[in-house]
C-alpha cells in the first residue's frame, strides 16, 4: 500500500482575519515532496487548520492510500482521534462550527486509511515550521480568496 506523510498548518492574523494554510506532502520511500498553500481574506484559524488537511487529502490521485497527517491543531486531531466528528455527523452537526468543512473532510477522509498525529507547534519540527511559513506567507498575499463557508456561517 502506498504511504504518504502529510504535514499541515493554518494561520490567521486576527481570528477572524486574513488567514492561510500550508501543506507539505511526502511520499514514503520516494523522493517526492510537494508543497501547497492558499490565503483567504476573512476566515478563522480553525478553518485554515482543517482546510489544510482537506486540501492535502484531495491532492491524492488514488484511493486507499495509507496516510499519516501531522498537525499542531488539537481542534482537528482531537475531533478525529476522539471520534467527536463522527458523533457530530450522527447528530447532523447541530450547533457545530465549520460544518461545510467537516462534511467535506469526511467525504475525502473515508477514501483513505488516515491516521493523525498531533505535534507541538513552533517546536522546531522542520515540516511543521515549513507549513507555518507557507500558511503565514499565503495569508499576506494580495488577491486573497473569499472563504465562502465562513461568510455564509
């Protein structure tokens, strides 16, 4: 089975405010490293943390890939590892934030075998530091995207 390590981070200047995400993807056992980032004019840090994971998983061209996601977001990691998101789904996401992104996450999450590992942010972890730099730079760009899900929530 193909294995991929995904490192993600989100950033927001103000919360809500200008935000961005950064992703580093590594194919295990191959010299493959890919980076992605995008910025938004008005969003939240939690939305960017979650969107980073979603976009990374959506980059995978085949299904049933063994993926380990490394994130410094307790919001995202705990929601999955502690199975909160599955309980939220069963209750129709009643009174939950970021429903649009959680639904999008579950759709792509179920196409792969995904494990999550929480890593401490700003702790000199090379890939996490790179993701942070990508996310911050993306949030500072001109012509930022509109986070429709945030605007409509």
